């Protein structure tokens, strides 16, 4: 190890973003389309109106990674 060594420290940015969100006083239950109306696109494969700020902050929005081609990459969750 030396001063040029790199270490993975995790996703600190997510924690800081959530802290700012909590302090903002914005209702967590608001849909994301209230703040980004451009997402209200009928052609979108994602129902953005059903995605809340709380879901985004908790990374539970259901939006898969690389969502432009998500239909071939993601299968629906099924519990046994």
C-alpha cells in the first residue's frame, strides 16, 4: 500500500443524497413526475407516475439497470 493505492469505499453519494432529501421536507410519497414532468411519456416502458421519491431514495423503484433494453435483461420477481 502507498499513497496512490485505491480503495472501494461504497456508495457514499447515495447516503449524502438521501440525507439532503430527508432534510428538504419534500413529501417522500410524491410521485417523481411531480418534479420531473417530462417523464410523463406514454411511450415509456416505465410507469413513472407510480414511482415515488421514497422508492427512488430507497432504490426500490423497480427500474432495472440499463432500462433502455430492460425487457431482455430483467425477469419479473416471483416469490416461491
